[in-house]
C-alpha cells in the first residue's frame, strides 16, 4: 500500500505544495474552473427546468447493430453517463425480481440481517447512512444478468468509449469482461430511511495521493486541466486503493445497474451529476485559500468521496434524477461521476436494481477475480465488501453449474 494513512496531513500538505508550485498561477486557474463549471452546471440545470434530458439515452438494439451515432457517443463522453434501454426483455427482468424476492424470503434474509452488525462503515461520513442495499451476491438472477450476452455487448460498447491503448500499451481489453459481483437494491415505496448523499466511488484521498492517480490526473495537477480526458485509460488500471469494506478495488469503466422494476424521479432512485470532467473541480478546489492546508475538502480515507456543501456547492444544481426506466433497462455512470440516491421514495412501487458495472479484463481485475471466485464457490460475500457471508447456507444459491461458458470466463473459472 503506497499511502501511509498515519501521515495523511503531511502527505496532503506536500501534495498541495507540489501542485501549487507546478501550476504557479493557482488563483487564476481556480477562477477559470469556477467560471467553466458554473456555466456547465447552469446549462444542465436550465435544461432540466425546461424538461430536457442531460443524461443520454439509447436503445440496446443500436449497440447490438453497431449503429450508435458519433453524436451519441460524444454526449456520453461529455456527461459520463448513459441509460441503455431494453438490454433485457421486460418479462425477464420482472421474473428476476420475483425470484430474488423468493430467494430472500426462503432464506429469511431480513431476520438474519437484523441480528448482525454489517460492519460496513463506508458511508458513515455521508449524511444518509442506511441504504436499502441487500448483501447478496450469488442469487441466480444476479448471475444470469451478469453473464447475459446483451450485457456483455453493452459493456464492450461502453468500454470502447475509453482510450484503451496508448504509447504501445494496452490498458485493458474492452471486449473481455470480468464479473464484478455487487449487491442489489430493493427499496419499498414510502421508504424514508434516507438514501445516499452525493459521492463518487473508486477512492477518496487516493485521487490526490496515489502515484497512478497522479498520472491519471497529471494534466489537472499541472494546471492544464482542459487537456484532461476522463476517458483516457492510461494508469487507470494501476491505482491502489486504501483497503476498506466496500471500497471497490477493481477497475470499472462505468458503474451501473439493471432495473428490475419501473423507477424514475421521486421513486427513491438514482441521481447523477452528469459532467464527466467535474472531477477537475473536486481535485483543484482544495487549493483554495479558504481550505485548511491539510484538508482535501473533506475527503477521508476508506470512505466515499463526498460532495460537501461547504466546498462544492457550485456543482450541486447539476445533480439530476435519471429518467424513468423500465424493467430490463440499464443505467451507467463513469467511475468519476458524482451520484446519489434520493432520500425519500415517494413512488408507489418497489425500486429494485441489480448493481452491475463494467470491469474490463486487465491485470488488476484478473487478480480480483482470483479472490472473488473463491468467495463465489463458498457462497461468501464478494471480497471487496464486508464479510457478512449471508449466503453460505442459502438455499437456491447459484453454483458453477449455473454459469454459461461466457459466465465462467467472466468469473475467472475458465480461460478466455
Ligand atoms: Fe456509489
């Protein structure tokens, strides 16, 4: 592990000193990004007020047929997010939803969960602390959705929006996918137990202090932030995260989920801040004179990187609800995209999803698969998550026999 958390204040001061001397005219750069992002935020907020979408949408059939327009690809790159509709037939997603409900009920999940301390402190720094997340990884519907052929095609399309080769090096293989087993959300109508406040995953202080992240954001830390490309894959697969329950240690081009129920604005579901380059603002804002020298605007090790009202209020008006989605639709957001889950579910139906992100084949993800496949075979929680291990004795859990050939490859159980 490259970051010594005990020395964090010192490391932060050093980094700031280094970046300041590199940039030189810090105040000028801060004024530039303030103006740039204020305009971008205003554009998104006013479009939303007019009822226009900022989050690009496309139908899976365009991906299948290789007919996604360059304009749509440019929109996804700009906004760092996409809704891909009809990846799975509605009936299939609805059946999965029912099967997951049966799996949870048959195995008495809720009672078992209530008697255990989850030990998952990932979100304790966020205002909202009890997400409607179930710690199951290996139900048959989850495995079927992950290994579905349309899912693989969708991920390959999204991976290919990135530059995956440069300087004679292949950063990842966009066409081979590693399954990153995540959990499910199952949220009852009327639920007001708070969602998730705005944050991004994939590291907090690491984004400033990890050597590979320093390369990922090299243009930003040099003050040349307009040259920063959020879709440049170089060094992305080499970052090292501070170990913590529920911090993702795989490389994901996009986080994502597959809808099992209809859900949209107000249904206790996802909100996105659809500006792929907004990370620039988060990275440089700590250089402001008003921020203590050993502080990164509230970033804490081993936690989500939160949007903090005191420091990042400028960005907040761009946070936008996803459009209404139907069972079988999928939603995707770049690993640097700020996202939130609405505090209150004011809708009339469950808002349920299976979390499935895109983790293309690279050494980092292949190494994760080795750990994950042991957890799968034993029915334990996936290795990045707190070791609740609910499913060890669950009836009806998926086994290797439920995997297709593609599924086995994606799980590291058979060679590509
Ligand atoms: Fe998240």
